[in-house]
């Protein structure tokens, strides 16, 4: 009886150990993806120019906001702390999307997919550049969408919307992106 029990217990135990190891590796890869996306979001202000009227004064910080809950919004806390266009970059986690009106760049977490259209509508014609990895974000009215291209990340940029908001996207960023909108043949600064 013991050998029969051993026959089933040993493979089952080994399977549990292997599945647990695979799960742990998967979590680490997910954490790396979240940290990479947060780093991308934190570096984007270097490639976007906002008009001076988007700031209260010449010393005002550039505000990067995170809206919603996701591993990326949590990883942003460690990624922010840079200087862009001569301004200190501040991170402001926000719980209500209307507070994004005080932000220059707002990351919208995938948890907000169901409320996305309302968020986009309320932030229209403001200087707020929205960024997310929500599927078809740029096509649905967001400015910058983070997309996976194989093992790498890329961007889809709604250039018409960026121009309507009064912001200029650097040609280096545009060169790395799929540009959507009727202005897609134009080049940025």
C-alpha cells in the first residue's frame, strides 16, 4: 500500500512544486513588465512639450498622475523623480479622474476600462496627455497607448488629439510609434 501511495504522492508533489515555481516566475515577469511600463511613463515627459500656459508659473512642477489600481500605478512610485523640460516631475496618485485636470500626464490603469469614455470626455481639450495600456486606448480617445510588440513595448499615438490639446510630441517618440489620425503624415518637433 505504501508503494502505491508513494507512486501517486511523489508525482503530485513534484507537479505542485513545478507549478508553484512556474507561477512565481510568471509573477516576476509580470512585475518586470509593470516596472518597465512605469519607467516608460516616467520618461515620456522628456519627449512631450506642453505650452507654458499649462503651468501656473515658471517654477511649477510637471505633474504625472496615476488613476486606478494596477501593478503599473504601484511601480510608478519608484519610477518618478526626474526632471523634464527644466521642471521637477511629481507623481500624484488620484482617486477621482476629475483631479487629472491638475495633471500634465495621466496614466489610466486597466482597472478603469469600463469608465474610460467618461474619463476621456471629461479630459478633452485640456493639456492633459493621457496614457494607458487599455486595448485601443488611442483609438478610443486617449493620446498614448502602450502596446506590446512581441517581447517589447511600443506606442500608438493619437497625434490629432495631442495637437488639439496643445502639446507637441517629439519626433523621436513619433518615430518609435504607430501614429493614428489624419495628422499621421506630419512630423513632431
